[in-house]
C-alpha cells in the first residue's frame, strides 16, 4: 500500500505542476504553450482541480485507489480534448 501511495503522490504532484504551468501560461506569466488560450485554460482547470481532488482523497480520505484513479484522470481527459481538437480543427 505504501508503494501505491507514493505512485499516487508522484502522479498528483506532476498533475499539480503541469496545471500550475498551464495556469501561468493563461495569465501571461509564461509563454511556453503551443495551444490556444481557451484550450490552455481548460487544461489548467482540469489538471488543478483533479490534482486537488486527488490530494484530498490521498490525505484526508485515505482511499488510495480513488487517488490513483483521479491522478490518471487529467491525462485521459487531455488526450480526449486533443483528439477532439484534431478531428474538428480546420487544417487548410
């Protein structure tokens, strides 16, 4: 169980860092994104909210499975948003 808790913590920390970087790109502090402002804001919200929810389930509600599942959630949602963006985009 300790191993899963460490894995969940590492993934949630990565989610929080990536979400914070997306947030900094949205407010204009960083200029390292290649996506639109709307997509970057959506990614920031997804990563930060799910990281916060994952940390809540990891530390305050000792449910490691939920925390691990939530820590992989932003990656799945990011891939889905990128796939929809690629399908619906106009690339002339």
